[in-house]
C-alpha cells in the first residue's frame, strides 16, 4: 500500500458508526458527519473536556480505562442522537425526551441480556453442579457466545448492515491516515475494514476477561451474583482498555497480535465493506477532527 506509517507519538484517533454516518474523535475534539435523506451532509464538531484533565490521578492505569469508557459512552450517545435526528425526515424525528428514553431502554436491555440473563441461567446450573469455579467459567463462555450470536443476528437487518458498513468506512479512513495516505474515497478504500483499536475488540476483551474475573467469585446468592457482575464492570473495562493500548502501541509484537487476533476475526461481522459515499462521510468527519485539532494546537488548550 502507498504511504508511510505516521509516527506513533501522534495521538490515536478513533470513532464510531452511527445512523447513516460516522463519528470520529481525537484527543481534544470529536466530530460527526451524517448523510441526510436529501443526500446532503450534516457536519458538526465539539470539544472534549475530560475529568482526567482536572484530576491527573485518573490518568493512571486501570483508572484511565474507566474514565475513557465513560467518556466514550457519553460521546457515543450524543453522536447517535445527532445522527438519528439528521438522518430521518423531519416528520419522523424523535424528540430529546424520546431519544433519552430509547437510550435508557437500550442500556437496560444490554445489562439484562449480557449480565442478568447469564447470571440467572448459571445460578440455576449452580444448583445442579457442585463446582462454583466451573459454573462461573461456564457463565463467562455463555456470555461470549451470546454476544457473538447477538451480533450475527442484528447484522441480518438492512438498517444494521448499513451501520456496519459505515463502521468499515471509519476503520478504512483511520487506517489510511495512519499510513500517510491521501484521504480520497478511492485511496481509502484500499485499506482493510479491520482495525486493532476497534470497540468490538474492546467488548470482546471485556467478555473474555469476565470469564476469568467472575470465575473467582463465589455464588452465595442471586443478588450477589448479579450485583458483583455489575460492580466489576469498571475494573474489567480498565483491564480491557490497557490491553487495547498495548495492541495499539506494539502492533508488530507476535504475542500482542495473537491476543488481538480473535477480536480482529470478530470484526468481520460488524465492520463491513462500505460504499464510496459512506467513505466520503467518514472522511468528512475525520477531516473536521483534524481541522479542529490543528486549531486547538495553534491557539492553545483553552479553546477546546
């Protein structure tokens, strides 16, 4: 492929597919570009103000992963709300209240499906198998299988297939930039849809780490079983974040590549080959982040 990899001292860029669009983020700024029903492009960007800037202790290993997860969720929900508004005809747009309720329901369903359901199911198994370590490990394996099945199932719908294709456009754009490539749809499309820093990798790492963490927990009661799993999420997220950083910083390491390989395989489901106009959207979002980041560096940190 053309182009030379950019120096690793440069900040890592990331992003997220949204409804008919792509959100990209840098160190100080995030942007979202959305294709409207009339074919025009909506583009907006916002500064990132991290709590870790005010409390440096939160930049330490494990803690920074919890902060990063909370920040990513906040930005992701906001970008989804923007994309839902801009991608729908005016008469079909949801109000802010309706959007908040929809997202609250989505979070509740996620917790119910991937935390509560496996805990309940394997609490029942625990009554019949007198080996708590084995039962808890089985619960973790079941959770991973449930996650894989969920991705495969939702990926069969037309709307989600389009989101997955925008996800592929996001990955291609970032990969092209990191290799010093000119950001045009034709050149960006040469790059793979898989990327080591993908959020799917993060989720899979979380699911796998839960197998080992929860396997160490006892099973005195169902409320402990559910509560301990919810409370442990920040710790597990912190561990997964540190592993993802290792994968990004040492992509040539054979050990790191082996650890990240399952996550890359998994991306074959939610990162699909995009159409050229989808790549255009991803490039527009990424260029806006680059523009705002350059402004921030030129004018100073108080302008973010």
